[in-house]
C-alpha cells in the first residue's frame, strides 16, 4: 500500500483537521471570554427565559379582551400598559416572544440544513453545480423581504407560510457560503488522500469536508436568526404574517400603529423587544466570527 493510500505522507499521517477535543475546549473558552458573545448570549438567554416563563411572570391570557381597561398607560398594574382591547401589553410581548423566537429558530435551522446540504452537493458534484447555483442566483436576485412577501401572500397569512417564505429567502446565502468553503476544503491534501484511499463521496462529504466548512455557516446562521425575527415583524406589520389574535412582536406593533399618538406604549415595547433580540443575536454572531476566523485571532 502506498503512502497516500494508507493516508500517510512524509510528515506523518495525513488526517482531517477536524477539531480535537482540546482544540474545541480552547475555542469554547475563548468564546465564553469574548465580550460581544457574553453580552449577546445574556440578551438571548433573558429573552428566551422570559418567553418560556411567560405564564409564571404575568398569569394573564394574552388574547383575553377586557375593554374596561383599554389604553391604560404603563403603571404598577400594567407595567407596559394595555391596548385598544384592554389586553396587557407585557403579557402579549412575552407570549409574542414565543412566536417570534420560534419562527426565527425554525427558519435558521431549516435554512442552515438546506444551505449545507445543497452547498455540499454543488461543491462535490460538478454536474449539478451550475444548475443549482443558477437557481440560487435567481432567488438572490430578489430582496429577501420582497421574496418572502410574495410567498406569504400566495400561501396565506399563517405561521407556516412565514417559515416557508423566510426559509426560501435565506437558503441561497447559506448555499453560497458552504459551497465556497467546500470548494477550498475538497482540494486539500487530506481530502485527496481520503479519496485515493477509496473513501466514497458520502464519507468525504460528511467526515472531511462538512466539519471543516461549517464554521462560516454557523456565524451566518446567527445573523439569519436576527434577520428572520425582523422579517417576521415586517410581514406581520404588513398583514401577511402571523394572523391576530395570536401575538407576535410584529402584529402587536401593527395593531398599535393606528394609536401611535395617544397610546405610544403599544408599539414601543414590542419594538424594544425586537431591537434587543436582533442586537443579542448580532453580538453572538460577532463573537463566533472573531473566534472561528483565524484572521481575527486577536479580536475580542
């Protein structure tokens, strides 16, 4: 058996540089020490905990109407005030976090999975590379929010439509990121050695190429999470997102736009929640980028 077939070379074994346990521990320690990551993680954890513990925090029904309490300003009884139906804004913002964060999480996972799968296939199989990338280019030729708006308008205003629309809108960027990384990794020595040693396409893709191409995708996914929350709010504001009375941050703002002058609190507090979520996720992404990108080794 030759050196290459055995997976060895003049300098010793040719192995995939998948992160060893010690290396993973060092990266995790650097990540936890990164200030942007710390702040972002704290914001995301607080918002997630508030959403999960919403029934314990307020104990109110987010859709129950109590007209006698309509348009109450922020007070001890109603910390965030009430809306035109007398519903507690704090309760609706907390329950809206469940919907908005859930949509953002599902869109992020779906777009990340599809982006990795399609990007790997395009990089590994040259025959389908051009057709797949032309489809991705066609999708990317539309602004993401306009593409999502068209899809949700066609499918109807419901949560599933928003998830499908935003997934389709954000998959192309993930595909291009994974494909670009995979095209570089597939030409490295350890991948060539594995191919010469008889490893199949599936093993090469999932054992060697994907683990070393996923870093940029992880960073991208944190930003997709933030973009998805903002896009869901925009779609709900335009009336094609999550339909009332189910609370989401976007439709709470939409319901308060006609009363922005006399009941400013209806729009203010869900807007702050959206801003905090987007800020936290972007800081998480910055921390991941600084730690995973060797060119920014000294950052943070």
